[in-house]
């Protein structure tokens, strides 16, 4: 209790002194003052850092883009538009449409660039008439010049692992169909063929070809076509080199100077195949023969056409008119090629007459004059063909493009001794220069001789020359040997021809 009284007294004194100071009185000395401020506690020492590192937060990796494309079966019409449903690619790429060749990509028909990422409904334009019923869509990376398709080249097929990213799909070809309607017919001496109806979607040409080993062979004639329906198309053909099985083929018209050019005006394709119609013809009776010397007592007739079985008879020259028959050969119906006629050599004259006869007597027996009379055509006897038997050596060439393995063809060589057929380049003065090929020929008649020429021989005029084989047999001894050119009237026996730019090979019939 006493301590509380002392404290209370001190407090009262403190209040009294404070009041005196406010009214200006002189304070009296009192007990000492005290600092009543609250002091901050001393800071705790900072603990040392932990020695074990704290692992960083992992950054999530993006999901890799798997290249893919999806395309469904669809209809293809004249505008040639196809739609790829979706394309996903990690890089800028190309979608390429290929023809389907037995399950493998064939020719490229069209392509479209696609950006990295997901692409929906990618449209690709293709030439509709070159499409096959099955097509292949394939993804290629744009690895070369950006935005420029370089394939074959750096823009190679995209692969997912080892597999090419590709889809095969069906197309329903809803196209107006080019068509040719032609019937079998008899060809007269004027060589005119009539094709009843031709429908084409573009201006073009209708070309008549021989059918050769189930392929489109030698062309015989052509006529222009307008776009749309063409009726009663008349085409003159070279019937003397025609076969009895012919093909009518539709071609484009690129409208270049000079009319039809098969190296530019290519066949029109429908469903990736040329438009072709087959038909048969009966050709006028005819004999085609080259002048030649007798070889082993025979002459060879290149081509004889007859309507039905028949005979070709050789007559000696009796004052400019056919005399007696000195040889004959049996003919089959149609085209007969390289017909050999054995002759009575003692009766051979420098000029012989060849006449067609029927086979109306005993079949397979030459019964003239009782039967097997000379052929009458269009109410008249045929004019006899003439062959000179003292023509000497000669050759015939033709303009051409090189065939397989740098080889050219010479249609005919007639020689009465063993010879060399030699092919020359020409110099600036159009004179024989470098020898680029040669082949050996025995005495006789030779057709379609194949001569290998130097690889890389350039287009231009070449010269074929006959050389005698006077040195070592079957060894070409020239210019340092005896195998010099054969001469007629002191002039080499030769024939120029033009080596032209290579063309596409003949096409199979669809």
C-alpha cells in the first residue's frame, strides 16, 4: 500500500508541474523524466543460403506436327478441279496429283502449294482428259526455291518415317467424250476415205494411220476438224503404202505455220488414252517394185495388193509390149510384201512387165490362159508395172529421227556385189566429212537397213554412200584401203537425208 501512495504522489506532482508550465510559471524541480518511446527489437541475423539448388520449372514441349493428307473419291468435270479434304504439314509443302500407273505415281497432272500447319479443302487443277480413273495425291516438301516446284530436284516426297505421305483416290470422270465413227470401206484409185462422224471438244486433226503390231503406225493422211460435231470427213491417203487395217486418230491443233506437225500436234487424250477408231479397207489392186538386177535367178517385188487370192506374172519385153510369161508367184488376199518371183534367166530382158492375174481356176495352180486371167478393175485392165533389170547399184533414204540406241534406218539398198553402206556428216561446203557409221551388206536387195551412228550426232543433213568391199572381206578398209565408193557415171552412189529432232515413239492402241 505504501508503494502505491508514493507512485500516486509522483503522478500528482507531474501533472501539477505540467499545468504550471502551460500558464508560464517557473517549474519546480521534480523527479527525473523518463523516455516512454517503444524501442524496435534488434533484427535477427540472416541465415546462410541453402546449398541444395531448387530445380527450375519445366517448359512444356509443343506436340510435333505429323504430316498427313486426306482425300475422298470425287467427280471430275471439264474444269479439272479436284479437292484435297485436308493437308497437315510441319513445313511449307506441295500437294502433287499423279496419274496412277499400276499403283505407282505416273505423270504429274497438277500441284498446289500449302503452308505449314493444317490446311482444309486444298483445290488442285489438272487437265481432266489426262486423268486416270484412279489418281494419287502425294505430299512433297518445298525444300528448294520457295514457291517454285522443283521435282525431280530438291522438292522430294515428304516421308512419315519411311513411308511417303500419299493417298490413292477414285475419280468419276464426267466428261463429254471425244468420239470417232467410221465404217469399213472400199478405197478407189483416188485414195479417199470417208469418216462418218467425229466429235471433238477442240479444233484438231483427224489422222489416218496404218495399224502396225497393235500400235499406231505410219501416218497416211489427215484432215482438219472444227470444235464440236464433224460429219462426212473426207481424207485423202497414200493408199499405196497403206495396210488393210487402219486407225483413225484424233490430234490437237497447235495452229503453228505449216499445218499438221506430229511433233507438236500430239494425240488428244481421253481418260489418259488416245482417241482411236479401227476399221478395215479394201485397197485397189496394185504392184510396187524397185528396179533391180536378178539375184539368184529371182526378182523381189516390194508390195502387191489384190482383192482375193491371185497371181503376179512376169513377162519379158517384146518390142515394148508384154511378151511371154517367164515367171509367176502366188498371192494371198490383201497386201503381199517382198514377193519373190523366180524367172527363166535365159529369157530375161533389160525390162520386164509385171501383171496381176486372178486365181479362178484350180486353186493354187496357175491356169492361164485357160483361167486365171489378168485382173480387171473398174472395167479396165490394170496398167502393167515395169522393172528394169539393168539398173545397177543404188540406195534410197528417208528423213527421220534417230531410233533406239543412236540408230538410223535406210529403206532400200540394191547391190550386185558385196558392199558397205556408209553414213557421213557433211562439212560447210556440203561435202562428205566425218564417217559416223557403217554396215556391211552382201549382194542383193536389202530393205530397212539399221545403221548404228555415233552417239550425240546432231540434227542436220547426212549422206549415205555405197562403198565396194574390195579389201579384206567384211572389214571396212577406208580411207587407207581398197573399199572406195561405188561409182555410176564417175559419181559416187549416194543419197542425202535429214536427221530431225527426236519424236515420241508410236503409241499402243488403247
